[in-house]
């Protein structure tokens, strides 16, 4: 019986190819979009982290609450203190930090690789396996011997760095040769050579949020030779991860951690005055915390789109079932049961949903590839986005749910025809006389959902334009940037001479206007805070605040075209180290501050010549003299201003920190890339250039998150508006067919075509206004979830709401115009004869 019903449903649908094509395309759009976005949601938010028992892994996040500093790394001493104080709740605790540095190849050239410095228990903590060789041992983390003191025995030789290769680097650099065990890698600059003791199994990676600036796939893992050094508690680098003991809850572990914080604040003034607290966060939550709202908003948008698609197909099925009422009435009269009729209609809906799902999965496959192209590079876990079995299961469930949503109501309505009344009827459109209220309700729902999506799209458009207008604090045009590594010079004077030589050589390239260097460069990551304050902070350290710092070469602000607001910029005379080991004790420190810090420290007066306390190179804060005030530069994000800034010369800590270079050119900076590479190679072939790109590209990438959300929500909104317009057109076209006789009578009695046109147009606009009203109320509530995605615009922005209302009224008018025009052009004689 089921097979016969399925065969009949297929034959029935084959007789309406236009209807089937329209329905399948509509379903495919909804399921394709929802499947593509679900693949992102699944990879980023749902899929477990690739570690052993990941639900018990937590991040220990150090937050300085009074200074608004979050997720601050741990020092070695803090790591030991935390590990020892929380042994009752943690099964194991480890630490990691990453960086990039060059190593020498066998031919003497350099390559930059990614380093991961880990505690010796780290791989055991995370469940990583070693493919060949051995894992780290406790002895690999033994602290280095203390340096020799005057009059004492000579210093012991330094211990070697013990290293484990990533599987991917082992294959890439050594071709999978097992003879690599026991060999050493040569580092640039004569530093200690890491000795290779093992190779990890493939696939191990670090999962941290992008703002943590940790490498995802280190090539070389080094055992951290940790020493408990209470004097260097402010030298922070470690990201600390703990594994909860079985049965221990996060709340219990946080309670023990709170006790640890209380004791630390009692012992250390800086922790007390900054109100430093350690927050335990599930590792997965920590990774996706910042992107979760945007991903959920996108998922909500495609759910709306799927509902709109289902509504549209549901309306098509309502019209189709109305046109088939005579057929269904005959089947009922011949003994067909209501259950049999419902099943028949549901099978048709299921066939449509099945075809739409298959087409939707194909669209999703294409969509996922396009998503990976346009997605911002800092989206976590992006590489795991794919069309896997879980995503396919979602597509199938979405298809089944769609069949239920758009199939059940038309099926139930079609299963209870008024047999006698229908069989008596003779008009060809009598079947359309019922269900008008239901069809109108479906269209109102479509309009409301589409309107919400259009509001979201409008807000993102406003945000994107606001982002374009933001002044980053420098001129990105004609600016080429790169990072230079592998200098390897230990003497500060040699490093200073090297910087001057790089500037001289690059400045000699034709078309280069200026050359400068900084660490870090705006919008490239790497910013971290230091303390600053005024004289009251000496008596009350809680008055210290946090500022981001930057080391720059003289001429930096001129090359970046950053406006000088007061005072002067750095000169070569300022570019020295005020902390040499004997030479110039007590030399004054010259700093430049940005306009935000100047407004905080010295409101309504000039900051030039004033002194501030800063702690950047010494254990305790020291005085620095402000010589200039510049406009604020956006540091990590165009969307957020970021902290106030203090600028030091590169010589402040002995030269060599400023390794991110910027070259102002006369034309397209990309044309100078080859010349820059060649000049650096002539200077020293072991130097490594990375991240060679224009600052315009950096700006473009900084806009990636907003552009990604705008593009997706915009596409969904356009599709939704088209579907709503088609749905409105379909209802009005049905109404014209239903009311053909009435229209013929009206026109025969003297009604002007314009009045008929207005009658039909007003009906479409009334449905649209009702949907817009419902959508307005819903949008006011729902757009608040977009607040983290918006830049310079509120989620209830009046201008956006007014513009979208006007736009949707235009869409409604266009969708209503064609049926209204058809009604106005009816010939009354023909209409009455046909009816």
C-alpha cells in the first residue's frame, strides 16, 4: 500500500513540473543555507576539543579587574603557586606559550618556524601521543644552573633544550626520516640548539581564542626549564591549563582558586591593588567565547530563512490542495479514508523535501567552500569546517522537519473536503474559495520573518560603513609592512647599527619615502599592558592603570602619518637605553603618549613636560617625561578603540625589539616587495622576512569579521525578501483567480480598472503592513543579540528601521503590482463567461 501511495505521489507531482521546480528550489535554498551555517556552528561551537576527555579541561585566566586587563598570562612563580595550591581539585596542571623564530637549514639559509614552549607534563595532560622517540621527562624541565658570581666557582655549562617535532614539520623538513632522533637544530644567532628526542603523532594542535595570539600548529615543541623565581613574577608568558579530578565540579575548583587568590593578594601588593583574580573557564568555552554570539546570530538567521522557505512551499501546497479539492472529494466519496488522504499529501511533501534536501546539500557543499574563502582568518577552529556525517544528519533532519512544517497543515485541510458541496460546484476556481485566511496568515509570517532578517542586514550595512569611516590613527595607503627575524646579535650597539643599516638600504630603493620599525605594529597583534600612574599611585598603588606599550624607531610617527597633537616626536638623541649596567644611571626617560592617556592623566591641560609613572623595564615603576602627544592608534581591532598607549624608543630596552617594519612608498606598495626581499637578502641571507603585506591588506583583514557577517546576513535577507515577495505574489494571484467573477461583475457595473487595481494592491499592502508590524516588535527584541557584531550603531537604530520599512513596502508594492494589474485588465464578459 505504501509503495502504491508513493508511486501515486510521484506521478501526481510529475504532472506539475513548474510547481515542483519552484518548491524544490525554495526548499534547497533554505536547507542549503542552514546546512552551510550549521557546518560552521558544528565545527566551532559543538564539536569537542581534540584532546583527551576535553570536558574536564579548564583554562586558568588571570584578570586584573581594577585595570580592565583580562586573560593575562602567568609568570613561572605564579604557575608553581597555582599548581601547588590547587592540587586538591586538579588532576594535572600544565602551561604553554608560543612564538615564531628562525632556525638554520642544512644549506645555511634560514626558515621561520613556530615554537611551543611547554611544561614537561603538557602532552600527558592534553592526551597527545608521541609517534616515535619519547615524550618529555621531568628531567627535561630541570632549571638552568645559576650564573657564576664574582669570586665563586665558574658557571656550569647551560643544559640543552629538549625538543619534540610536530609530525607535519617532521615530514616537511626531514621527510619522515627516523634518523632525526638525537640530532640538534641550529638556531640563528648562536643560541642553544634544541635536541630532538621525539616526534608527535599527527593532528595535535593548540586551541586558543585568536586574541590570545598563540600559534595553533607549533612546529617545534621545547620543554620549558622552569625555575621558581619570585623576583621575576612580572615576567609573564604561560597559558595555564588544568584537568579537573573526576567528580570535581567547576564551582568546587573555583572555590579553591578563590582561596589561592586571597592568599596571593595578601602576599603581593600588585595583585591586591589591581584586584587580580583567577577565573576558571572550560577550555572550549574559552576558545569560542567571543565568536559565539555572532555564530548563533547567523544560525538564527538561517533558521528564519528555512522557516520562510517552508512557509512559501506551504502556501504553494495550500493552493495546490485547493485546486485538487474535486479530486480529493471524489476519492473520499469512493471510500478513501481521511488517514489515507493525509498520508498521500504528506508523501508528496516528503518527496519535495527529499529532492530539496539533496539539492540543498549540493548547494551547502559549494557554500562551505565559499565560506572558507571569505571567512576571517581569526575565526577559531575554521579548518575543521566541513560536510561531515553530523552535518549531513542535520540536513536530513532539516528536510524531515521542513516536510512536516509545510506538509501537515495542507494535508489535514485537504483531507476533510465538503464532498457534496464540492461535487455540486461547477466553477473551475471553486476550490480556491477556502483557505484564504490560512494563506494570508502564512504570508504575514513570511513578511515578518523576512523583515527581521532585513533589519539585521541593514544594521550590518550600517556597521560596515561606520567601520570604513573609523580613523585607525595612521594612513594605511602606500604602506608596506613586514616582520624581520634572525638578526641574532647580542650586543645592543650592534643591534642599533643593524637597524640603521636596514633603514639606509631600504631608503635607497627608488620610490621609498620613509622607513621605520615598531613592536608591535597597529592591528597586527602582540599588544600587552603595562602599568602607568601619577604621583598619588606611589602612596596608593590601586590608582595605577593599564596602558599598551610600543617600541618605535625615531621617525615612526612621521612614516605612519600619525598626527602629532602636542610637543615633539622622538629624535635619535632619545633613542638610548636609560638602564645600562653602569654607564648612564638615572638618565631621564622620554615617552610619547596618545590622546586618550593625555586626556585621562592631564585633562584640560598640556601633557608635554609632565611626568608619569610607568613600569616597563624595571621591577618598580619609574618616572618618565612626556615629550609629545599623538593621536590614538587602533591596536587590535578597528571596531574597538583599545587602551591608551605609551610609546618608548626602541633603545629603551637596548635596541632590537622593533622588528616589524613599515615602508612608505610613492605608489602601490606591492610593487616594492621583491626589491625589499632582495635588499634584505644582500644584507644577510640568514634573515627571514615574514608577513610581507600592505597595511591596506591588514586593514582589510581587520574588517573581516564584520564583512563576513554582513555578507551572510545580507544574502539571507535578500533571499528571504524574494521568497516573501513571491509568497505575497502567489496569494494575490490566487485571490484574483478566486474573485474573477466578482471582479467581472464590478467592472460590468461600471467599476474603473484603476479602482480594481487599487483594491488588489491595497490587499497586498495590508498583508505586508501586518507582517511588518509583527516583524518590528520581534526585531526590537531579537536584534539585541547582534550587539557584539555591531560597530557604531545601536541594535534599535531608528534610521535603519525606517529605511527597512520603506524598502519592504516597495518590495510589497512590486509583488502586489503584477496580480493587481492582471485583475484591472480583466475583460468582464470573458470573466463572467469563464466563471
